[in-house]
C-alpha cells in the first residue's frame, strides 16, 4: 500500500476516537420508540448534548471533507462526469429523474462540466444520512461508526454515488419502522427511489423484519420462510425477469456473473453465531435487536441463494448494514465478564482484519478507491 491509504486509515482512527466523546445511550431509545428517562433542563444533560453535537459535527465534517474533495477516485468517477454532461444537455441517461434533476440544477448554477460541486453535494447529503442514522440508532456511537468505516460502507460511497445515497436513506429510515411510523418510513423510501430504484425492496423486507421481531414465531412462519427459500432456488427465472424489467442493461453484463460473496456470507454466519450466544439476554425480549437480527438473517439467505441476482450486494447491503447496530446492541447487553471482553475484542479485530483486506482490494481496476486524490493538494 502506498501513502494515500493512510488517509483512510487515519480517518477511521480519528473519527472513531471522536465518536468516543458521544454519549447518546439515553437519547437513542427515544428515537426508536422506547421509553426512556432524560434529564431535561439539567446542566449535566445540556453539557452532554453540547459535547455530543460538537463531536458528531466534527465526525460529519471529516467524513464529508474526504468524500467531497476527492477527484478521480472510484472506477466510475469519470463515467459519472460523462453522465453529468449528458444530463446537462438533456440527453437520455439511465439514472433516476431525481438524481438527474439535481445534477442539471447544479450544472446550471455552477456551469457546464463543473462536476466537482455535483460530487460535493451528494457527499454532503450521503454522509449526513449516515451520521444522522448513527446518532439516532447507535446506542454505542463510536462502535457503530467503527463498523460503518471498517465494513467499507462509507468508503464504497466514494464510488457508487446514487446507490450509497439510497443506502444511507434506508439506514436512516429504519428508525421509523422501529417506531411503528410506517407512513414516514414509506415516504423516506419513496424519496430514495428518486436516486436508486433498488431501495423499493426495503419496504416489504423491513416491514417483514419488524413484524417477525415483535411476533412470537409459530409453525406457519417457518413454513412461509421455507416456501420463500424454495422460490429462490426454483424460481430464479421469475426473479431475474423482474430484475431485468427494472434494469435491462444488467442482463449478460459483467455484473451478471453468478458469483458468491463468501466474505459477506462468513460475516452473516459469525454474527448469527454471536446472536445465539447472546440470545437470552440481548435478543429474546429486545424488539430493536431482533429487528436487526432478522435483517442479518435475510441477508444471509440473499447471499447464499441469490447469486443469480446481478450485483447481489446491492440487495444484500440494505440488509446486512444493520450489523452496525446489531453487534453493539447485543454486546452491550451481555453479562460483564471474560466472554463479553472476548466477544468485543473478536468483533473489533475481525472488522479490523476485514478493513485491511478491503484496503488492498481498493487498488483493483474495478474499484480504484486508491490511490486517494483530492482537488486541494493534487
């Protein structure tokens, strides 16, 4: 690895350290619909809120700065720039109309072929939804932020601009599902549709996960789950017909390769194993953790049985990104002792190793997130 990789490593370390200054354990339950005690008006509460806001804003500025100031980072960077110009010329592109409208508006404001403000705008918005979701749902803000960074979600957002904006919106909208405010949830997802149609999938999936999280499982639940698995195995042509109706250009493309994502399958299996260990204290009575658990379970099914889906991670990430809340949530409720310490160290170490391998893959031709360049110094 060359020196610019240190930008990503340093950003991860510094933002995680800033995250340690955020104490929002009492704030999060109120955002996801649980009862909580909050010392309104007290000096202690006001100081804590002020410190939280300063630290969260600092994290936001650092993440946005690295993302917004990039240039020639990502294998599709110049493809996006070419499409920006086509949009400015009112020519046809395959991206959604909300994305096209914003690009055209920014081009009118800053001038033709001024692509840097366009990338900067979407960086500002995408990082906002990521950080806002962490502050609202991450009872261990620093831990969730560490998982977001080392899991690659933030760094991959430097590449597929439209998709990761939709992913960030889906992550933010989870809190409305947990609170039972399904109308607001659907409205936020419909906003995400303006940038990437794939986000529509999360409406039935998140609602199903919320239902299963609150309901005692019965035989017919397992029957329905078994039938769904059979459709994934024996009804692949039907699923592919629906997918190619939305995305016809994926048929027989380089993305339609049927490959399995072994790394994501292994992550889902390990998380499920940890959930089994923590079931009694962390999952059995906790609807929030159970919601994230079922999303992780759905993600495992998709990765194991959905290799026929082009770019299967575009579906899987909507599900397994819940791990950034699930893992801190179940570990925090474990009984204090040696097992809890081992599990904490194991999760932190495993994601750290994954991050190292991720950095090595960033040099690949089809990724090109490294070397990192920005328009200020390069």
